[in-house]
C-alpha cells in the first residue's frame, strides 16, 4: 500500500447515512474513489461526494450471496480495492425483561447477522481482492463491546465479537500486508440515535462525557481515515477508543 496521495479504492458499508456517510465524505475529500454499499440506494450520497469515480452498490448484509455480488461489483467498478470500512450496523432496544421471546430471538438474529456476520462476510469477499496488493480493513465497533449494553445486549455482544474478529484477522492477514483495526465510538449524533438523545435521557447520555456532549460523525470518520492510512500499518490489531472519555478501560 503506497503513500496516501488520493486515488485509493475504498468500500464503505452502511454509507447512506450517519457515520458511514461521513466516512465516505472524508475519503472522497482526500481524492479517493468510494463505493457506497448499503441496503438502500446510495446514489444521493455518491452525487454529493467530492471528486468523481464513486459508485453505489446495494446489498442486504443478511444475504451472503448479495454481499459477494456487491463487493465484486464495487471492485470492478472502482478498478480495484485498497480499503474496506465495515460500518453498517443496527441498534434496536430489546431489554431482556421487557420484550417477548419472539422479538428477543429476531433481534439477536438480525443484530448479529448485520453487525458481525455481515462484516465478516464483507471482509471475506474483500480479502480475495486485497491479498494481492495489501490494504486496510477498519471496523466500526463500540464502547458497548467493553462496558456492556443492558438495553441493547445483542448490539454489545456483536461489537465484542467484531473486536475479536478484528484482532484475529490482524494476525491472519499481516503476511499479506493487510492491516486490520477498529474504532470504538460512544454515542454519536446520527439519525440512528436521535430518539436516544432527546431530553431527558439524552442529557444523561451527554453527561457521561466530561465534555458534556456526544461525538459528531466527522470525528469518527477522522479516526477511520487515520487507521486506513499507509502510516497506520503498525496500528494493526488496535481498537481505538473514540468516546470523549465517557468510558475508560485499562
């Protein structure tokens, strides 16, 4: 992987909104070509990106065949692949004492299927293209992987699994010059967290950080962009906390 002078081919999942959209914008602003992969049409995101050569591909991450087709399509249309950002995820409340059994089972199936298995499948499909030239894989995890998520336990479990996957693949893929790392945000101001951040509950969430706020998507994108850089090879295996000191781990 050469110096970051723009022109890399970058695949971002869940890029139609929130953190993923900010990540796509950050790479595009640097002169990279971005494939926006989402289960909904990403043409409007692509149209708003700086530069050209960007593409939109659609896939439901619960559908392994669709993931394979989408990744291969993105690589063909971008003319290669250098960076993968596994950002797609869902975050739906399901307290164990408050949901029925059918809902519990369904939310575990879909949350793990998208947040963990979906990311694993995107990675497998991408590695077929990356292993000949090296590159970067950056996973978007969460502080919930470390502190627990009592209202959304499947989410916390999925992100803990994603961290383990990150570190396993950091070792497995280093011989191919592929560095694998993750960012672990706390709450980020996106449409996925709008209801959570409304007062009074949102005030308590913001107070978790000594800065008295939650993150902006662009702050998470900056961390992703660094971990995808040529200079970040030695950060392979890293889980980078981006939570405004709202949760400190030893």
